[in-house]
C-alpha cells in the first residue's frame, strides 16, 4: 500500500438550500448550538457566535457542511488523539488492545461491532477527556478531522463502523423535537447514546496507510470553541 495515498474522503455533505438566499436578503439559515435546544440563525455571525451550515428543514442531519465562526470566538485545537490501550487481555500493538472494556466488557465486541467502531468510541471518549481538561465538552466541537487505517484483512477503511461510533457522541438529538435518537452498536438494538449531543460538526475523513501507534486504526483531531460564559481574562 502506498504510504502517501491518503485518499481524501471529504465527508462534508453537499446540502442544497431551496431558494438559496431568503427573501429578507439573509443567507440560508443554519443551527446555533450554543444553547439547548439549539436555534436556527443565519450568517453573518455575531462576534461570539458560531453557526453550523445545516439545512434547518432536516430534523436529523449527520454533519455540517461548514461552520461560520465569529471573530471574537476563542478556539481550541486538539492534537491528533487515538484510542487508549485499555484492554490488557489483548497483546500490545494489536488493534484489539484499543478496545475499551468500559464499552465492551472483557474486551469482547458486541454482535456486529467492528474493531474500527470500538476504537472510534475509545478515541472519541479520549477527545471528550481532552476537551474536559480545558473546561470544554463535545457540545463545543466545531469540526473534526478523522484519520483511519484499514483493519487487518480489509482493503479499505471501515467508514460505516466509524460512523456508528460518531453517532454515540454527536448528532443524536432530533433538532426539531429535541428527542434523543437511540443508536446501534453493531447490529444490536438501538439504545441511548454514550453522550447526548445535538451538535453536528463539520468533518473530514482521510484513509491513510498507517498511523503512528502500532494497532491504531483511528486518530482524530478536534477544533472546539470556548463559550463566551467560560472565557477568562488574563492581564499581563
């Protein structure tokens, strides 16, 4: 496999807005997730605002096609974060080492759950921990970049498996009703997600030929905003 192929799968859905610009002259509305329930709003943003570019007529969109960010928003950029080696029952350097027993007791995957799905849940939980260390949550995420390697014996990344992991942490609230949307793990029955979160970040996914830690199949970067009520003042 060519180490430089990194076939870019830009997973930004192309959303078509009927009518384009509204009759008022405002741009097509998106979602402001700073409050719960979220509210529709239209660019241009206020200085402290972020508006996710999502068709407001759709109750359960998957991701945003982009995010408008006000010039007064403080941003936080995570490093690339992969799953933790939390499964002592599996040898070091194997993908199974990065299955979290808190999600799958004994490191045993539930029916239909793929190793990429399990690693995605592990890595996203570590993203949540990283954000918490600076006073942020998954609701503050604006965009994700996801790197995925092929699972052993596969010729391509497990995009569907990662998407199931993603729905455990993002995009699992109906934007019109506020109802939590149950999610599947593998082929199991839908159940409450790990983190209830209405936010649909923008996202890009890259298929790569290798990641920096032996056994990793998933690595994720996040960009989040600090809400205005959580910003501190630092005087020199």
